[in-house]
């Protein structure tokens, strides 16, 4: 299923002669740091495979939060990124179909009266979120009564810190890091239900249409071949590989 690479694709995805790949260390499902700080995980693996396909060198551009990655699209700081599909982001980014689906849910204190995600959207409830995250954008669109309190950019950990330090009612975030935190803090629990399926996709800055079409085909191949499932297993992460588009 190897794709041929046209000059238009190379112009879109490697305009400087190399592939600049944005890596978000704020989402541990997608990327982790190795012993020397090098990127590891499913998104660095995808970037490496894409650079090989294009026949160009790879440069990682590191970020600590998805909101920072999105800002980088407007600054021409990267050529491909790994961020969740959101309407606000689609104004600046050409997206592939999802390659992974992860859940957005809430963490609360163990004695909280909030039991299910449907309990949270009530007057007076304050929820911490990471500024510019997919769940921030989603909850901004959908909540009718609860109040969002945004942590400065810094990934999901910043939202958890805000929740704890300000004694808020709930922390919104990606399920896996919330569950990891709750595992080490017996006074916390993560809801079994979720408010959002976060669709993680590959993207390139708006207007790079040839590159975007190439990415869409590439993502489908990586899903079908088992590459993404294998990359998750190697990085010891659990998430659902998205179905074929």
C-alpha cells in the first residue's frame, strides 16, 4: 500500500527539506520521554514512519499541551501535528480521519456526590480543564450550567493541579492520566462514564491540500496494517484504534 510521493506532497509536508513533527508531551497516551528526553510512543513512531515514506529527515518540535500545538500551526512552526479533531481547530488545520479514540471524563474526590458525567453540569459546579485542550473546547460548546476554570497551558497535569489546589468540584481530562493519578491518590476516583470520545488525528496547516490528502491515506494504511496497535503496545499505552474511515 506504499504511496508515491509527488512534488506537491513534499512541498506541503517538508517545505524546508525536512519533516517537522509536533509532539505533545502533555498527553502521555500519545507521547512519552525516553531516558534522554527523546520522544517515544505512537505519535513519534508515526512521524518516523512518515518521514521514511517521504524520504526526508525528521525533526521533532516538542510541546507540553495540545493548545500550544494548535498555536504552532498558525506560526508555521510544524508540518504535521497530532491533535484531536475540533471545529475551532479546523479553521487552521487540515485533518485526517482519526487514528485513535480516547475518552474524556472527570475525576472527583472519592466522597463527591457527583457519580456520573451527567451529574456534573449543574449550577455552582466548577471544573478544571487544561487551556485549549480538546475537552476544554468540547465542554465550552456543550456545558450549560457548570463553570470551567482553565489551567495555563501545560497539559493534563496542570488541570489536575488546579483541581487539587483550588478545591474545585471536578477535573476534566483524558481518562488514562486521570486514572494514573487516582491510582496513586486513594482520595480520588475517576468516573466510569465519559462525556466525550476524543478523536485523535494527524493534521497539517490549513491550505496544504496535497499533503493533507497524503496524510489521510497514510493514516488509513497505518490503522489497517496494525502499525498503530503495535506502537501502542510498545509504549505500554491503552487506547482504541479508530475504525477505518
